[in-house]
C-alpha cells in the first residue's frame, strides 16, 4: 500500500501546475486554428538580431511549439548572453522561464534572483498594484526551480499582497495568481498547513477581483490583459463564485484576431499560450523537440489588395501641467496623414511641421514607447510618463500600433502615476 501512495504522490508532483482546464474547455475550434497559427508566425518573424530580445516571445514560442527554429535559437542565445545587471527582477524571472522552456540551464541567474527577492519589499505599504507584477514573475520562476527554497519569499509576498489596498490591476492579479498557484501546488509534504491556507486566501481574493473584471462579451479587463487572465482562471485552485464562460472569451479573442487587433509581438506572446491550451505553469514540462521545422497551416483567405489611401486629419495635442516641471504647455496641431497610418506617423509629421512637437522613443518589450516630448522626459524616480489618449480614453496600444481615425483628437499628456 505504501508504494501505491508514493506512486500517487509522484504523479501529483509530476502534474502539479499543468493546465488541464485550459486544454479541455478553452480549445480553439479546428477551423480557427490557422488564425492562431498566423499570429504565431507573425510573432516569431519579429525575432531578429537587431530586435529587442523578448523572453515572453520565447516562452510563448516554446509552449506553443515553435515553427521558426532559426528564430527560436537566435532568441535563446540572445537571452543566454544577457547581462544580469541590466535586468529587473521581473525580466530576470521571465528570462529564467524562457531558458527553462528551451531546455537551457539559466546558470547563476536563479541564485541572483533568489538573493534579490530575499531583499525585496514594496516601496510603500500601499504601493501601486503594478509594483507586484515583477515580483510575481520572479516567484513563479523560482517556484519552478526550487519551491522549497522559495517558500519563505512567497509567504512574505502573499502577506504583503493581502495587506495592499491599491486599485486592482488585472495583469498583476493574473501573474500573482500563477505564481501563488505554483507555490500552492508545490507546498512540501509536512509543511505547516497555514501556508496552504494563506496562499488559498490570497488566491481566492485575487481571483474574485479578476472575475469582477469579466465583461459580458467575455473580455477580461481589456483584450490585452485577457491572455494572462485566462491562464490564471484556468489553473487557480480557488475558483471564483462567478462562473467564467471560457468559450465565450476564446471566441471573442478569435474575433479580435480576425479584426487585426493582435499584431504587436508582445500582445501575441501573452494570448498565444491560452489559445494553444497552455499556461506559464507548463514551462517545466516543455519537451524540446529535435531540429525539425513544422510548417503551420495558415489562413487561406488572402487579405484585401492594396488600395490608394486617402488622407485623414488628426488633431494632436501635447500637454504638460504638472507642478514642479519647469516647462508648462498645451499645444495643438492638425496633422494630415494617409488613412491607415499608425500614430507614430502622426507624431513624426507634427514634429516636421513644428519643432515644439519634437519627441524621442525608447524600445521596450511592447515596442516603441514615447519617452520625451518637447524636451520633457519621463522619469522613473518622479513616476512620470507620457500617456496617450483618444478624447479622454487612454489608448491600449502603442504609437507604433494604434491607427487613428479621421478627425480623432489624440492627446499626449505628461502624467504622474
């Protein structure tokens, strides 16, 4: 009887953290699979020697099963050679998971992250919810490497999260759910029952808050936070009281893909695992296949042919009214660009017409981010950044992705968070 109990335990440990619910209830209809393959190819083709080495893309590529092995190898080598000193704890956690998913040894990155998280503390008792996103990634990565050594860190993190009263953020909540679910599933036998109770309490609280963000059409938060939220809701041991219709969410995301909403590689990387029946908890179970490329089945319907685009007019305002910043201004310009142009083209045309609209960008994992306008630059220490709005609504796409419509009023507002 004893060997049978050990056998059951070994099975439970081997399968802890897998996402069976995702595979069974959120599956993409076979007729729609070419649509998902299409965005995966788009994501993989973004990997070049000059592009930002994004670990989220490598994780998604490996969870889904890479088509472009050359891109997979290039990104793996780029991340292996990354300088640990240049990485935040969140980036370090993602890099560890990315290398693990490629069956590569992360080396000293794990011990470095372990030490950093042992010294981690939020900047204040009620720090912004986003301040917990990086630590959540770190705990998830460490949990997958050595859950027992991560336990004290995760306990302190969970207690801090429970006491935090800042406004809820879906992305952070989803990542914290994945991290604490990993810990919940891997609590060592013989550990205090209080650990399971603590993690369960925090998970229940977070999952209830995520469920409150589920819209009638199935989207969770917004379309770009839905991918991580789907992962979280599919694996949590503490399901919410409000039932989640996973099929409705999947169908809505597929419709958004048809509309061309998922063309940013990072947004694809976050939605792809769920559409392939995987979550970040599956990273340790990835099987590295031999060097044999599989050609994906892609959508057969060709897109519309090129047409001569007419011009549109975009009203563009730059605004800085923050006290303590030396230069205050509110300037508006009308810009004419080709219909279908991204917002970046509007900014470039405004800059050409009036030097006051001069701007600078920084490359991030989400693409180009405007870091400075009219010589006023974002400042992490002052918690300032340039926020773009359509009317009064913040844009949920970057300047290199968002396509303005005719007579739309776009405002770049220097903001403090």
